[in-house]
C-alpha cells in the first residue's frame, strides 16, 4: 500500500486565524484563511480547491488508463473541477462537484469516449472517496 502525506497547520481562531498546507514531498505549499475559504480573499487556497485539483487529476489519469485499455494513447486529457461549498444543517458542506473534461484522442468514437468518462467518474479513487458529495456531474468533449 502506497502512503501519501499532507500537513496543515492552523493558528488562532476561526475568523482571525490563518493556516498553511503542504504536501509531504514539498511540491505544494499554500496558505489559507477563513476569508479565502468563505470570503473574497484571493491570497491563498482552500481545502475545496485542493479537493478539486485532486479530483481533476485522479479523474484524468483514470480516464487515460481506461482509454489505454482500448490500445489507444490520448494526446491529452484536461479536466477542470468546480467544487461548490454550501451549507447544510448550519454547517459547511461540499454540495456539488462539476468536472469538465476535454480530450484529444485519435481512434476513439464519442459514444465510446462518453462510456469511459462515466466509468472514470464512478471508479477513480478520489471519486470513490468523495461519494458523500450529494451531486457530482461530468461534462466531457472529445476533440478531433
């Protein structure tokens, strides 16, 4: 079993505090705060952005693996994730994730591509980990 590590440090209270996030390999280091997460500040990231990045990356890799099983190599698969943070029962809740994927894959028909997209949505490890999110949508286009 492969282990991956991330760390977060939060200082002070919820609204006046600030924190830092990092990955174990040091490739990602970012600050975050109440205002970046719930307000309008742009000088940091949010846990939801990182979840979106993880989901988009996992989905794209998984879809590439599924296409590879058809003996086809994609030129590229690019996925954007929009993660919607709302409120339920008086607390924050990730209510929806929208994945938008564009791929360039010669030798694959759109109907077959769409089937693989749905399989990737259902089975990539991050999708499975996010199964509690009430709504996950994917829109995919195949470029020729």
